[in-house]
């Protein structure tokens, strides 16, 4: 009589389901799109930043420049936490 030895148990990584993908990455993508749409609308309809000196000189900068700086930083943060990289060890 022969016996069959059992194979060692394998650790199977749990695959992410489609719903989990939709939840995290979708909301991160939507947030980034809204951030940059706000920059676009500010560039089109927003006022300029006017700097007037005591000597009578003035300079203007579109307000979208400042908004784009903060949008870049916000995009960086949303992408970091919205699209986590899984590290392989």
C-alpha cells in the first residue's frame, strides 16, 4: 500500500477586487481632475495679482500661477496616498 504525501500549503496573496480598485484609485483620480480643473477655471476667469509699489510702478501676475503651485502640491499628496505602491520584499 502506498501513501501520497501532501504538498506543503502555499501562501496565496489575496488579489484586490475590482470594487477596491474603483474605490481608492477612482476617488484619487477624480480629486486630481477637480484640482486641475480649478486651476483651468481660475486661469480663465480669475483675477490677476496686482503689485503696486510706492513709486507708481505696478506688476501683474495671473492668479493661476499661485493656484497651480498649490495644485501641484495637492496632486503630489493625493497621488501619494491614493495610489500606494506595494513594496516587494
